[in-house]
C-alpha cells in the first residue's frame, strides 16, 4: 500500500472515531496512534494546510527513547484490544492496493519498452461504469467488486491500475487478443452474476503486438473513446487492436540469414 492510500485510510478511520464520539458524547478523550509509512514532514505540512482546523499531530519515528516506546506500544496494540480491529476482507481495500494512474502509466511505459525490445504481445482489459451506475448509491461497491474480480485474475507479471480519466484496467503482457477477450468475457459474466444487472459496466479489450510503434500518450488517448463505445454497448466485450507497422524486429534479419545459411551475399 502506498503512502497516499495509507493516508486516505487514516482519514476514514479518524473521521469514524470522531463521528462515534460526537454521537455518544461525554466519552473520555483518547490519544490515537497510527504509523504512516512513507510520510515525510513536507507531505504532513501539505495535509495540515488542507485541513487547518484539525487537531492531529505527527511525531517522527526516530531513535529517541520516546518514539521507540511509542513504536513498541503500537506493535502491541493487537494484544491490548484484539477485538477492536477485526481483520478486513481482502476486497475491502482492493482499490487502495491498485496502482494510481501515475504509477500505472509508468508501468505501462515499461511494458511497452519491453514489448519493443523483446517482441511479443500486450493486452489491456479496460472496465468502467456507465453514467447511470456511476451516479447510483452502489457505485463504490461495484467498483470494488470489479477491481476484486480483476485482482483475482492477476498473474505475477500482470498489473491492475487506475486509468487517468476514469475506469480501471488490467494490463496483461504476453497475452494476445484471443486470451484477453476470453478473460474479459469471463469477468463480464461473473460481474453480471454478482451484480444481477446488465448495464452497469462496459468492458473493452485493447490489444497490440510488436512492432506496434505507439507511445504511452497515444495508447492512453485510445482508451477513453474505446470505453465510451463499451459503455454504450454493455451486451458484449468491445475489442480493438492496434495495427502493427512494418516487420517484427528479430535477432537475425533476412539478409543476415541468407549469409549465415547459404554463404556469400
């Protein structure tokens, strides 16, 4: 979990504590401790500027006796109140575990470079709610459900991330159009079974193979109109392939093969 997601969870939990205290009233005050990984003083100052009326404080965890004692106390909180924080389901924070759009874009660039160097195929399964579903009360629940289904289909080399504008995508290096479309169909069928609705989400597959000379910017520009068409027709998986240009790069080109196998020019 990155520091942004960790910070969002912190906000949610503290607001729940505040609301609960306001509802009961007259409760004794409590100092709440939470270790936030990857948080710098600069990020904390930026957060305080966003919420100037908050009474939250931060203490750097260094080698002093005070912070060592606090760190030890935080490690023992499960012994102090084992029933206070029951374990969460894996799907509860699946959106927080997804790569944000910036990290997903960086991973996409790496996979494109690997495709150009080593050859092969790359496919993206893009998913997004229709406008009607996004305006509904179950919008977040459906998005978590979609992300959880996609995460369960991940292999070690696959990536689940958020698209810059809207929607999520499953990036599948080494997967061609047939396998990607088959996986998208399975995800769509499972989504229909669990949500019991036929028009809440659009599924689209974008597939490319070397030597598709395309940049990350061009690839990302193809996705919004692709998802628009998918949301307009939710009865199937919308598919689009990036046309290849030229011949695939190989270790031995045709003229070199002629010299190696037959001798001479």
